[in-house]
């Protein structure tokens, strides 16, 4: 049973396996992403209902541009469909949508829809749903270091660069209201790696890997995954 008194504050998910799910059924990859989007919506709903404060999903990485244009544009069309169709429900559930990544570079129609969603949900105080779009963690850290280098050059920073300063200029920093580090990072589809996702923020995260392909990741499987997280003993490098 899920212990409601010990829920993670921040859950981050690498949603993997849409392509394999589609292949198994002999249907196009995009049909897999469509099913993946439906799964994502269910997980947003369940996270909100459970009272989880932060949910971050890896929706599109800086490496995903290497896929066919048909697939890439299809994923962005799904994103538009999600933010347009589900805006009312997001608002009803008091969900605040956030984005992390170089999202100025995504197709304009998707960016416009996202902008609208960010604006419409900006005062919501429930679940903070953060979508990593055109996100890569090395690029994120490099960007923060460049901001700091510029500040040093301008004489705004004297003395040492601290961890807090670096964290402030990551996507999870100041610009997104200082998101706490994820307590747990879930990756579906049996792959056991981070793939350039939240490298800095995952220093003390628990990792839970499951063989379930993302479109099959139901709210019930989600709760089992959270139970697995709760069974872990987190010491943050210290002793109990
Ligand atoms: C990984 O599966 C999934 C992606 C790269 C895209 C994720 C997209 C969604 C879940 C739906 C759209 C939602 C938004 C918010 C854009 P894969 O294609 O790498 O699967 P494979 O490893 O089996 O090929």
C-alpha cells in the first residue's frame, strides 16, 4: 500500500518505449506516441489526485531532433493537442504547467500553444507539471555556467562560484520558481540510464526502473513504482 504520509515531493519520469509499444502492434510510431500522451495525461491526473507537488516529464530531448521530421512534427502536434484540449481540465485541477529546455527553438505553433498554457495556468497552486522540451542537461549546466561567467565579467559576482549559484541558473532554478530536486526518477521500458536528464538535480534521487513500456504505464503501475520508492532507505550520504 502506498503510504500517503511519505509521498515524494517531486517525481521525474523518463517516458520511454512508445516506439517499441507501437512496433509490437505493427502500428506507426506516432500511434505509440499518441498512446504515450494518453498515459501521460493519466499520470498527471493521478499525481494531482495524490497531492504530489511536482511532476517533471522528459517529453523531447535535444537528441530527439535526429528522428524523422514526420515523427518530430507529429510529437509537437501531440503537444499542441494536449495543451489545447486539456487546458480546462488542467485549470480545474489547479495544475500549473511549466517548461524546461530551449523551447524557443521548437516549432512556432507548439510554442504559441505552450505560451498560452503557461499564461493561463500561471496562478494555479496545485501540482506543478513541468514538461522538459528540447531539454538536455549538459546544455542546461553549460548555459548556467555562461550566465555566471557573464556576471563575473560584469563585476556582479566577486569571489567563488557556489553550488547554489549554479543551481539558481538551471531550468529548475529561479526562472521556474526553484523546483526542489527530484526524490525519484522513474524510467520505463527497461533502459537503465539517465540520457542527459537532470544530471545536476539527480545527485540524491532514487532511481526506479521498470520494464513496462510507457503507453502501458497506468496509474496502478505508477503507484506500485511509488511504493518501490517508499521501500528505499534514503540517507543522503549520511548515516541513520
Ligand atoms: C520515448 O519513446 C518517447 C519520446 C521520445 C516522446 C515522448 C512523447 C510522449 C510521451 C507523447 C507526447 C507528449 C508530449 C508532452 C510531447 P521512444 O520513441 O524513444 O520509444 P522507443 O525507445 O521504444 O523507440
